[in-house]
C-alpha cells in the first residue's frame, strides 16, 4: 500500500505500532510486511514534515525581509522628520 498523504502514512504507523504492542507472541510471518510498510510510511511522513518546515522557513524569511524593509522605511521617515535640538526639521530647512 502506497500512502499519498501524511495522514494515511501516520495511520499506518499507528496501526502497526498497536499491532506490535498487542501481540502476545511475535508473528514472524507478518513482521516483514509490517516493517516494510512502516518504513515506507515513515518516509512519507518525514518528507511531508521536511516540506512543511522548508515552506515555513521560506515564509518566515519573506516575512522577516518585509518587516526589515518596513522598519527601514520607518527609520528613513523618522530621520527626515527629526528635529535637532529644537531646530527646524530637514524638510523645513528654510534659511530665513
């Protein structure tokens, strides 16, 4: 069985873990199938987790860049309106 979603793969892992926990005696005949399906399911889950982490890192990086750009614009605006010890602002720099 090939899992296509994280949820399907996670359910396989849960089912197999429960099966192994509830066994009184190891069922060697099913063990290879359980291990193979579990490894496949684990790899699907790992791929999905890694993809989500990468997407989140990219989203946070873009958000941080936008925030940094906004901070720079705000600083530039603040600099252009700052007064120097009660003197005129830079934008109101009329010599008379």
